[in-house]
């Protein structure tokens, strides 16, 4: 799995009515889009699947690390 962004990652300053939900995986749209709550949840779930696919690799983090994090 490739963990690198396609090209240089450029994070723009947030504008009015914008927010960052998560930085494990990102979706950078070229322009604002109106979305339903269902669309947003599907996009967030998809991004979490990408992040989990990376973090769950044995050579990235161990099961022990996840056990410790759950205990915090």
C-alpha cells in the first residue's frame, strides 16, 4: 500500500465554514461541494478504511500498540 500522497501535499488554510475532520487520510476537492450527511459519512468511512489499511500493516504498528491505545 502506498502511503504517500499523489504529489506534494499542500494544506491550505481553512476558510469560513470549513473544518478538518481527520488527517490520517484526506480528500482534497478542487472546489467546495454541497453534500448530504449520508455522503459525508460515506466519504469519512472510506477515508478511515484507507487509514486503517495503512496503520494495520504489521510493519507499521503491532497489535500490542493498538491494545495500549485502546487502554488510554
